[in-house]
């Protein structure tokens, strides 16, 4: 900001406008990363424990589940939709996956435990199925995604309760729990999974034609349609992606906690959407990136972690997170006004 | 064995019943604060298997309060308009619950509290467990094992709900007996295993090698703490951990020597409150659940008591197998 003022003093007006514009672009494009760096800097000064390897790994591991969810939800939000069902999908995929990987004779399905790979596949397919249903209803019947996924939030939670009569699925096999509890080269596996999901999503959104179509559909569906993009199938596909990532997050949660829990993932959709919004993705679609989402996820995780390290009351965490969401949307709205 | 016993009990009850089979079936409604956690699921499953329900003397309807006092109030209105004979009530909020109890009282329907107590003098009776006592017992278990010295952390339930308030009171009562024990941190994880796991990971970073005991106000959160300790590559045996409720995973963890739990008997609360409610609705009713024999310290007393305190059972290596066997039925 100081730099902007200086340039205003020394340069002719035309260039000044350009310069300020550039600064505003930089601030908007990198504002979220700046905010993240500032937050980390403040916390590392305030707590000697913040910048330790163990703590950094903790924060990354704690953000892995929300990060994976948020990346999936980013795809939906980029098309201008919303997916409220992901928290319930976490529970359903987590518990059905768990029922294939439990050694408990009563909680599992017949013949369990099956190999971890099968349990994971089943969980992912569960997520895919829920996503396909939501996506089809949204894309084909043009029902607002808010309503469809709100309905799925409730129905899928109900299915979860029905599946085990509300009981958890304990005693998961070590091979299934590997992805949640083990480390590779000293780094927890959930972090690798998050990075893997991020890398693929980043590649799809920035390097493929399909990725460009997603932005096009979100930015201006009519124009996308006239230029020959199959808007309907793009729309359907993003809910399928979100379903699969939610399924993966659910499996990971089961692996981490050691049990498939019916009450898992309650209100996780809100944290996921918060991460997407804080990361600068526009709720009206067409603008944003999974990089932003990743940073948004990290901001939420760092804040929760930092406030725990500092011994701050947990009620403040909710309060601050709320303010950040509103602030992020404010930036987005001003950007949209400018575009008009 | 248990099945056989129940079968015999049912058969006896059925023969006894044939003469009064034409008598009016009692309609008893239950509203529980929420059915998402395992404990309330166990409660709901137990009430449906009460002998009086199985033999058809009582028709029981369980409503899910969805953690919302207003939802529960509306369920009361429904039960009143459908002329239920008695209501069993586990309110999400003690004070909001009092309004609902008043409504039923005005309509002449007796209300029996269970598990969580509505803050109302009009409650006909209460069949539940004393949460202050459970908080005391679990904290005492931790403090005894760490020799009444060292550092502990407390993981609270959702701040402000009655179970959290009472369990905290019990925790503090036990801690007051060990003035040398320092409470490093006390924070809520909202009954959630995943939330407690993150919280404990952060505390382990903040207080390396300083935490001796973990007092979780329910089992889920104690289990989250155990997972956090494991995820940091630490030894669970270096910590003394306790929870409350006796959910299945916790029983397994007790069996593995990782924690202590205090079992809250959902079955006794459910079947006990059903018998008391049925007795209040129909004075000729005879209690039928085996729980009255199971807990001689809690006599039925003709359903006239204001308070039935269902005892807590500390889960130990000695009784865990029996409890687990019972659970898997």
C-alpha cells in the first residue's frame, strides 16, 4: 500500500491509474496468500511452538480432510452451483467403506474385512453415486443446486443412520487405516493424498479443455452453450467430482479416527465452502482457483491451530472464521462490480 | 443365555397378559434430544425391546428431537393432540424443556424425564444417571492413576448443555481433592472425536511431555485424544485417559488398556423410564423390565419416586468382555 502512495506522488496521472490498478490486481490475486503469510508470521512470533516441524505437519494433516472436500466443492462453485451434501457424504462413504474394512463380526458386512483397496473403492463409488444423483437432478431438471444438495444433505445422513442403525463401525484393519495414520518419509500420508488431489485438480482446471469448459459454464452458461459446450454434462460432472472427493474425505476420516461414525462430517460442508470462498472463488461461478481453495483451507486450519496453541477460547475461532468469510465475499463483490 | 431368559420372561408375560389382552394399549411417546450419537441410538433401540412393548401392552413412538428445543416442543404438541398416555423426555435444553413439560402437564399427561433433566417441578419422575457423579468418577480415575500430581487437560462437551455443566462440576470436585494437579487447558470439542483429535494434537505440541492425564467428558473425545497421541508417535501408555458413556469403541479401547470409561446404562434408563411412565399412565401396570432386578439399589417403589438414579458402571478389564458381549447382541 505504501508503495502505491509513493508512485502516486511521483508519476503522471495516467500511469498512476495504471499503477494503482496493477496493485489492486496484485492485492486481489495474491491478497489471500499475503493474508496467509501475515497470519503465519504473527503466530510464529506469538507462539514458539508454531513453526516447529511437528506442528506444521499437524496443521497440514488437520487440513487434509477439509482441503480435499473444499477442492471438490470448488469444481461445483466454479460452475455457479453449490454442494451442501458433502458433509453427509463424508459420513456415508466413511461408514460404508468402514463396513468393508472392519474386523468386528457384528458391525461389518458379511465376509469383512475385505482388502483396503476394495473398501476404498466402495467408498469412492458411494460418493460418485450421490454426486451423480445430485448432478443429474441439477443439470437435467434445472433444479437449483442449493435445494437439491440440501435435500441430499438430509437424505444421505438418513441413509447413513439406516445403514448401521446409528451404530459406529469400529475395529478397522491396519491396512485400511494406513492412509490416515501412517507416514512416508516422515510426512503423514493424508498430506500426500491432499497434494495428489490438489495436483490433479489444478492440472484439470488449468491445462485441459474440460477445465476451461467449467470456467466457461460458470462465467456465462448461455455463451458456453452457443459455443458448443455441453453445459448439461459439464454441470453433472462437477457434482460427481465433488461426490468422489467427499467420499475420499470420508474414507480418510474413518481411517484417521479408526471408526466409521454416523455423526462424522456434520457441518463439514460449511468449512469446505468457507475455504473455497476465503480462497477467492466467486460464488457466482467462473472465477477462482483450487490454489486459492488450498490456501483458504490452510488459513482456516492455521487459525484453529494457532488459537489452540495460544489457548484462546474456541468461541473466538467461530467468530473470526465468520468475519473472514464475509470479508472474502466483500472482496469478491467489489471485483464483480469492477467487471461490470 | 440372555436371549433364553428374555424369551422365558416374554412367555410368562404373554400368558399373564392373555386375560387382560383386551385392556387398552398404552400409548407412550418419547422425545430424545437427538439420535445422531451412539448413546441415544442404544437408548432408542432398548426402549423398543422393552418387555411391555414386545408383548403389546405399550405402544411406543420415538421422536428425534434433532438437537433443537423447538422441534421437541412441537413433538410435545403432536403427542398431546394425539392423546398419548405418557411422555418420556430427554430435553436438549433444561430450561426450554420446562415449557414442554408445562404443556403436557396442562393437558394432564405425565412426563418422565430421562438422561437429561428438564428444569421443571412438574416432571412426574426422572430416570437417569447423575452426570455430576460421572464427571467425578472419571476425573477421580485419572487422578488416582497419576498419583494425584502432575498436569491434566480437560476436553469439555458443548459448552452450556446440561451434561457438560454437570460433568464439569464433577470433574472440578475431583480436581479440588488433588490441589497439586494443574489443569493445563480446558476446551470444548463438542462431543466430537475428530474435533478432539485436532485439539489434542495441538495441545501435545503446545505442552510437549507435560500432559499426564486427559479427562474427556465423553468417550468420543477421549478416543480422539488417543488417536492424536498415536498420530504424534507417542505412547498411549504414557497418558491416563478417561471418558464417559461406555460406547462400543471405548469398551474396545478399555480392553486394549488405553483408557477408562464409565458406562452409562442406556438400556436401564430406557426400560426403567418406560416402566415408570406406564405405571403413571395406568396404576394397575406392573413393571416388567429385568433392570429392576439388575440394580437392587434402584427399587421400582411402585413408580412413585421423583428420582431413579441409574448407577454408573466403571468399565474395567474385568467386566469389559461381558459388557461387549452384551453390546453385540
